[in-house]
C-alpha cells in the first residue's frame, strides 16, 4: 500500500470565489486541516497555502491549497511534488465534479480530466494523470449540451442552500475515510466511501394492526413500544478557461 503524501484542494483564490461551487475541493482540505490540527500558511515558492501533519508511520502528509486560479493548479502541485519528491500515485486532488450530484463523493485513481481545467493542468505539469482524485459532486446546471460560458457561470456561483447542505454532508463522509487514506489503504477507503447504507426495514404489523419491532440477536431488552397515532474568475473573458 502506498500512503498518500500530498493532499490538494483546488479552487480559485480570493474571497469572491471562496463560497462558489468550483471551490468544493478547497472546502474539503480546509475541513481536513481543521480535523487533523494542521495550520495552513502561505509559502510563496509553492504559490500555495501549506500545512503538514505527521502520522504514526513518521511520514509527513502535506496539505495544500493552491493560490493560483484553477486552470493553473499544476504550478503548485508540480512544485510541491518536485521539492518533496512525491510520486504522482502519492497525490490526492480534491475537486468539484459536475458529473456527480450534490451529496455524492467518489474516490478515483487516475483517469481523464472530464473537461476539468484544473485536473488537465495538473496532469500536464506532472507529466501523467496517474494521481488520486476525490470527486465532490456539485451537479449539472441543466440537461443537454452546455457552452463553456454556461459551465463557467454555474461553477463560479454559490450553490443553492439545499445543494450546499448536500455537499457539506459529502465532505463529512469523505473526512471519515481519512484514517484509511492516511494508512494508504485506498481500497478500504473506496469501499467505505462508496457503500450506500441500507434503508431500515419497515416495522411489521401484528394481527391487531399494531407495528412491532425486533430486538437484535442476543439482546435481553424488551421490544420498544409501538408508536401511537399522531436547506467571475478574474474577468468574464477568462471564465471559460477556469471553469473546469
């Protein structure tokens, strides 16, 4: 198992973009830094906010938020990879994903850019697409073909309240697999993240019509009583190139 050594959240810098859909990857890394107690500070030579956390194996994990626009994310990623001698397969890129609905999050190894300019630039800068991706669903603006400008307008706007809640829930689920990612057990991390919990079974009715519940095997507790009746990148000309 190869442990991850660099976790990058891509998004556009600046307060006007911080809450937009395109920054979903950055939201994840910000939350991860809080969870592991890592302080993110600007390091100009990497053009990124950088933090680190040392695991039980003695390996430092770098957390990074590039401070370039999305379509130049590769500058920071490649600089960090060269300086710390991090292989592409030891890198996880957290990013927004149009092809997944809000509330859906997937872990993926390698692959294409799916039109995401940030992923495209990172693959070009590293010389390979063989890095891990945490795909955070933001949904699609509408059905059918879209122009680059329509996509740019969508990703550079804030999600609706119910979408934001769903994205936040997805990020919480992604944070829960961090111990597996930290250990390099990506197979377990994918299983945990991609397994959808089964819906609870409906209570069965008795002959009198009252609902009953069943205790877990081996439980000595009496059954519970039946229930009674009663939420633009720096210029409009550049939006299309920064959108995905």
